[in-house]
C-alpha cells in the first residue's frame, strides 16, 4: 500500500476553508521566531492557498500543512525560513513547497548550510526561482529541486522538462498556467509565474515517493530526469550539478606537495590524505572509507592527482558501496563514465562546467559592474586573497563576486571558470560570465590568474574589457595596479612585505577598489 506523503507549504498561509480541506498543521512563525497555531480563518485567495490548490489538483491524496512566514506583501526574514525548515524535519514532513528565496550572495552560505543539513535528514525541498531570472537561493542549490515556468507553449499542464545543463542550478521547467476549480472562486487559470510551476512538481514528487524505497534528493532527481518529456532527447542518466555545493564533510586525497591551504573550505569537516602512489589511489580510498564516520563525511574529493577513466570508474564503484559523493578537482582531461547503477551519489568534475558553457547560448556583452583581474606569480594563496576581499566588501555592504580558473575554487566558495573554456571557447565563456553576473546582485567581480597564463586567455579578457589589472609578485614583494577606468591609465606600484602578504595585499586592494566604487 502506498505510504501517505506529507507536504508543507511555506508561504503566506493556506486557507483551509477556501479550499474545503483539512490542514494537518496550520502555524505561523513570526519575525521573533515565535510559533503560533493559526485558526482556519477565511483569508481570501492567498498565494499559499493557490499553491496548495495546485498540489491537490495533481495529487489529492496527500496530507497538507501550512507554515506562514510571509506577510501580506509576501515578505519575510531568512531566519523565519530556516526555522520553518527545521520545524518540517521535527514534524516528519516529506516535501516542502517554497515560493521564496534570496538573490543576495551574502545569504548563500547560511542557506546552503541549512539546506544541506536538513536534506541529509531526509527532507525534499521544491523551490521556485526568481521571476526575473536572478540566481536564487535556495532554488539554485544542488540539494534543492529548483523550478521555473516555461515561456513557450511546448509544455502542457501535465508536462515538464529537465534542465540538464542548467547554468543557474534550476532543475525543472514546468507549466504554471493551471486550470483550477475552487469552491468559493470558481474556475480560474493561474498566471505564468515560477511560484505556480513549483507546486505541480511538488505534487509530482509526492507520487514518486508513494512507492519509493528511498526518499533521498538524488533518487528523486533521477526519477524526475527519467520521466521528463525531453528525456529521450537528452538521453542522460544522472543530473549534473553546476558546482559541488552539497558537501558537509570530505576526505581529501591529494599529492604530498600540494600547496593549497584547506583551512578556508566552505564546509566544516575534512580530513586530508596524501597519495604517494597515484595508480593505487583506489586502495587509499577504500582504506579510509572502512573507517567512515557517516555523520560528518558525505564526499570524496580527489585533488590534483592524475587520473584516467578506468581509475575513476574504480573509485566510483567503491564510493557507491558507501554512498559517498565524488568531486574531482584535478585537471586530468576525461569524461565521467556512465554510472554503475541509479544510486543516490553525486558526481562533480570540471568538465561539467565546461559542458554547461558549451551547451548554452550566450550573447557577448560588456559587464555592467567593474571587472578586476589579478595576476599572480610566486606562491600566493589566491583563494584566501579572494575570500578576504569578499569579507572586506561585505563589511561595507558591497557584494564581491570572486572567480578563479582553478577547479578547487568551488570548495572555497569561489566561482569556478575553466581555463580550458577560456582558451578554446573564449567568446562563449566571456558570454557565460557576463550573463551570470547580470543575474546576481554583485557590485564588482574580482578574478585571479597566474601571470604566465595571460597570453592564453588574452582573447577571453578582451571580450570582457577588464577595468583594473593587478599584478602581485611575492618574489620581489611587488604590487602593481593598472587602472583602465582613468583616462590617464593610472599606474600604481608599491611594495609589501612577504610576511602576511595576502592579508596586507587584500587590505590594500580593498581600500583602492572601494575608492573607485564610490
């Protein structure tokens, strides 16, 4: 017998009387995070009521609960949303339907941590993205089923398409114009809004869960992919993540001479293991996983170890046994082999980002925000430099978008842009970056490159029109700035002591760049 699926609508409230239904729970979480039980009052046709009606149209056999966190202007605080998600886990909710989110980069960290924690506990989150196309959190996170509405007429009310190479992290495109027949309002058709596409997918997922042996997010996404209208066209077997943003803890396998400082990773738990014999890396992986603490670790990261498809396939099989995700941030060039079976593990390889850029179309356009290119030589911890700049600007209420061409950038909360794509698809890659930045709330973009790579990526940089170039060299303690925004092409040169080089340079650059922004 199919199990009963419990769905929570996190919105501006659901009126049970308007729909003629029973709500299992009907609560409100206020701005002070106080929780109160709401009466089944007639509140009119609220946004949340419409979302519940859409869910029930496509699956009337679910339990519905309402968590009101939005006011009549459809506004609320992030803390209310986090409290609502925790409440859902505590009350055994299966699926959450969400029509809200944040477009601010500074909200991403807390949103990601909360979502990853609660998804690990078994919660499925379905979230609509921003109607104006902005990158939205949590909808754009890998551990969320992100939904948007279709803008053509190619999808019927009962159809959806899977967005395999999504550059915004939105998994599904679905119909939003649903025909509803409501007890007090009669017949109506919903507007073509992302928030009305999400409830259809919520209802669809509830049917997947009826007979599912596992309710884990990856199993659900595989089912969505396999049942999508465009599945025969795509032929893909696993969803692709734009970035590995799901990590809660990781075993990191790396070469003994690795230079990265892993103390500023975006996730809290990690253990580094040096690989002295790369060809035997599978043995290293198996040895560590036998002592696995599943509570803290959910991912294997292989950093800068030369690999081939056969080696990766072997590691994939071992990871499958322990249901561990895999991230490869080395630069070996190979395509990820097909999965052994449909199981709930995630994969990420730098070629995924390459393919996202290749298989989407972008118009080349100059950036609307300042672009700063930092070129480094010598041993400079570029990830630490970028994150320090982000912190400085955030303290002054600026949003700094940081970019690196190193595959490990994702692990440090920095956007990854493949150098391979910059070299071989310069215009498309520049188009991708400018398109992505237009869909964020960023005030400036800062990138880092090794100075020796400048000739290879010159074409890419020309398409973007760099505003300020910065050259850093630890060997002669030199900082050189070339400002193209000044008609006189200002050139500023200074020296910095090697000790605390990154910290001092970050502070110096912040003061200079802030002056240019104001």
